[in-house]
């Protein structure tokens, strides 16, 4: 499945467009979430660990998309010491629909050919291992 470009508002307040990976070796870890979602809060430590790990790997980009208003997402990041420039909030309606933000959380790996793997809900230890394994390929 192709993802296409999506958008949201960055924590600085600017609209940000996120293009899908286009070149071989480029990958995107997409995390869809809501600060008020208990499953999202349960995934937080795993997501931040994956984010730190993947940011050190060549070709990887990590984008978190909150379906909530910018101020709510910003407060959540500050409260949880999430210093990630790739957090978007207030997604456009088309992004909301395309990323299925009515039912967060999703953890998604996207490559140049489109969506490669999707995990919905609480990440299990097996899912974390699989994401780490897939990040090496």
C-alpha cells in the first residue's frame, strides 16, 4: 500500500509535509498516537527507545503524528521529556483519514515501495524485536 505525502503542524507551529521514502535504503518509522490514549502512553518507552536507535541508523527517519491539538501534544512532549523535532499534531483531514488516526496507536514501517509492516495497539516484546530486526535490513 502506498502512503503518499502527509502533513501536520510541527511543535514550532509550522505546517510540515512528510514525503514518503523514495530511494532504496530510505525508511520511515511512523508512529501515530494521542497523548490521552492509555495504550499510547504504555508504548512511550518503547517508541522513544526505537526512535533513538533508528535516528543513529543511516537512511531512517522517525515521525510521530498526534491526532490532537498542537498545545496538547507540546505539553505531552515537555512533560515526558520527548525532544523530538519530528512530532506533528493537528493533521490535515486527509492525513487523519489516510493514517487512520481515529484508532491510534499504529507503529508503521514505510519504505520506497510503500507500507512494509504495521503494528496496531500495544507493542509486544516480539514486535519490538521484529522492528529492530527489520531496521537492520
